[in-house]
C-alpha cells in the first residue's frame, strides 16, 4: 500500500485532512498511470479528431458606390445581406465606395446616410459584375 493510500484510510487531520489525502492520491494515481504500460483490456487513448476540411465558399468582390446629387456620399453605412450568408456592414470612403467579399447570388443592400433618405435595394453578386450603384435622395 502506498503512503497516499494509507493516508486515505487513516486521515489524521479531520475531514480537511481526508480531502487533502484524497487529492494527493488522485495525483499519485494519475502520475503512476502515465508511466505504466497499458493493459490489453484498456482502450487506447486517441488524439482528438480534427474537423473535416471544408472547401472554402466561393466569393466575389462587390463594390457598392453611393452617390447623391451627382456626388459621392462619404461615411454612409452600407449593409449587405446575402441570401445565403452573414450580414456584412461597411462605411463608404471619400469616393462613396464600400467594398465587400460576398457569396454569389441575390443580396439586399441597405444604405443609411445622415441628411439622405435611406434606401433598400436588391443586387446580384456574381462574377463579372463587380459594382452596384446606389443613388440617394434628400
């Protein structure tokens, strides 16, 4: 019998001592199990299985150009919600452009800008059609 096992059977310091002894036994057993050969009846521990590699979804670049009164609208909030995918949000730059990488297909574009009427439009994200133009009104 190991000293840790003896301490479990005859705790000297009340219930707190028994808890310490139990913890010591657990550590001792774990340490000895790591160093001993595995019995034939024990299942072999295996490495965690990695998730199957997923093929990255195909995406296309889409530039949304926001204008009003014939000029670019900067700092407009542009939200792109693809039919299949996650909603994406960008702000237009000084040229009124917001760039997105989105899956192909139908998408909704919502534009909100201070001093302009908000606009909701439908666009199609596809290869060969890299730009969508949104014209805002007062």
